[in-house]
C-alpha cells in the first residue's frame, strides 16, 4: 500500500513539474528564427525593416546555430561586402546608399543587444558604417558628447538651416533600437524646419548608465545641454520614445514638465509590465519578439545577471509604484497596438487615465507592439502618418499661441 501511495505521489509530482515547464513559452529554434526573419524581411516588418530580403537570405545561410557570435558573423560577412563597395563608390549618393546598407546589416549582427564578443564587434562596425553614412548628409549630423558622471552621453544632433532658433525632437531609442534607428526615423523632420537629438536609452548602445529607477537623470543632463544651444528654441522641445524609450518619454513628460512642450510614447511600459507575473507569463519566450527578449532585458538593467534579478529589480520601475501617475503632465500622444504581447494594453489605459492633461491615443486594434502590423502599419508608416504629424501640429499650435 505504501509503495502504491509513493508511486501516486511521484506521478502527481511529475504532472505538476511537467505542467510548469511547458506552461513557459519556449524560445524559437535557430531554424524557426531564420524562417521568421526571412518572412518578416520580405514584408518589411520589424526588426528586418529596411533590409534587402536577398541580403537577409545570404546572411541566414551563413548562420547555423543560436550561438551569438555565429549570428553576428553571418550578418557581418554580408555587411563587409557593402563597406568595401562604398569605399570605391563613384559618387556621394552611391556611397551613402552602400554605407546605410552596411549599417543595417551590422545592426542586425548585434541584435538584439551586443552581449557577446562577436556582437560587440558588430556593434562597433555598425557605428563606423553609420558615421560614414552620416558624413554624406546635408545639413550635417553632428556627434555630440555631453559630460555626465565621469563619462559621456553620446548623441546625434541634426538641425535644419535657419536664421532663427528651431524646435527640436529629443528622440530616445528602445531596448533593441539604437540612436541610429531613431535618427533615421526623424531625418524627415529636417525639411519641416525641425531638428532632432537622437540618444540611446539607458543600458543600450553608447549610453553611460544602465536602466535603474532614476536613470532619467541622463535625459535631464541632455535637456540642460539642449536648452543652451543658441540654434534651438528651448520652449519648443518634444520628447519622443520608442518602446522602453516610451517609458522614459512618459516619465519625462511628468518630471520635466516645465521644460518640455510635449511627449510621444510608443507602447510605453508603465506598471503591469514590470510585474513578476507579466515577466514570467509574457516576456519569457515572447514570440512577437524575434528571439531573446528576456536576455536583452537582463543586459540593460543595472545589477541584473539573470531573470531572477529582473524579478527583484523591475517592480520598482513602475511609474505607479514611484507615485508619478497622479502628477501634472505635458500634452501626450500615446501610440500602441491592441494585440501587443510585449507591453500590456492595460499600461496604456493606465497612462491615459492618469494626470491632469488631456492626452491623445492612437491605438491600432490589429496592431502588435508599437501599433505595428506585418503589412500596412509598419514602423515607418506610423512615424510618417501618425507621430510626426502630431508633433508638427503641436509645434505649430505653440507658435500661434506664443506672445
């Protein structure tokens, strides 16, 4: 009888442990990653937007495993081809196209974060290729280094030619985007008489600090710098953030209310996103993300070496827990997708209901993270048709109401 009872308990234990294992979403295999990457490339979908599907196919053929350096090597070999061609280009336009093509490939080589030697080398090459591309731009894109806590905040400042101070967008990248990608999104505002300053979010790219509950101090230093530039109108600065960058733009819209004209936040994590429950059930093995969402977060948080560390650190990032959501805000545009699995829609609803200032919401009911779809509402379309027009209207209204 005792033997039978023991077997029953062993069986129950087996069922419970197996259920717990299989309830956790599994990461894609390398073959699944390659198939999904090619599928997205052919539709211009994130994170393959802007890449030639043939370049993607060549890179993926070279990648055999999920090893991070194997991934970096495959993309880098294709990128190097375009760097070599750019050096011998016949004219500036051709060189610009080739350098930009190389940059996009090196960017994918380090994706989602440069957390291995091969990926770090790829990121270094991405910076070099983008710098070469930037030299072809007119008006110029200037690399700015702002002293900060014994290090430097590195950003890209690009201003239109003007005899009077111009309005400016402070553009903040997300978890796996970079200041180069948000600069690319905002290049179109130059022709509208608006400048931009693109910067990596904490823990990403060349940012001098990692993510923590008070890392917005980095952007306070950026605003200090921007408001002293004679060519920039200090009263007409809008902050714009993508994904995790949207967290910072939402927070800045509260804590830097007196120095900002407005704030744009795309799929901003606000409260529930930072809960242990959401981390376990939605972030781990997330399939909307191409791969390695949880490892990417581990890489950017101060004091994090594991998912267990994230469970300890992330709840303190909540803007609700920090007591900020009831405070006054600048005018805000919040952008999101009804099918977002990376940031809960409840976070957007909470932000919209908080504070004293009316906010505008653009929610794509069929959209995923950032409101994007595989076809139609892609990242560039959302920027050109939703975000930038809202910013231009806000800037125009502020001009009309100026004394």
